[in-house]
C-alpha cells in the first residue's frame, strides 16, 4: 500500500486549483488578493495561489475507495518550496 501524503499537492491538483479559481473569478467571485492593475482571471488565481489564500478544498480519492482531505495551505506551501515559487 502506498502512503499518500496529506500535505502535498500533485501537479494535477495544482492545475485544477488554479483553473477552478480562475473560472470562479471570471464568473464574478470576489478576488481575495489586492492588485494595482486589472489582471486576467488566471493571473489573479496564480497570485492567490502564491499568497496561499485559494478558498477551495481538495478531496483526494484513494485507490481503496476512501477519501483524503488535503490541507491546501500546507500543500501550496510545500508546492512553492519544491518548485522554487513557480506555478
């Protein structure tokens, strides 16, 4: 059995987080990060990701059928450390 870490995000989960948040912003959801200029929704979503304030929960379905809720803030923090702050 593989031990799945609950504080790491996969590249697919990261893409889904940023993409889903971008869609929410494009459809009129309030932006949680302050920006001096008008940015595209994808750039705003990436800024929120870097600031660790994306208001989305990640539930990972495991092979044995159980679900694991991921600590998104810790997962984003680990992602940024592992990828030198890049998304």
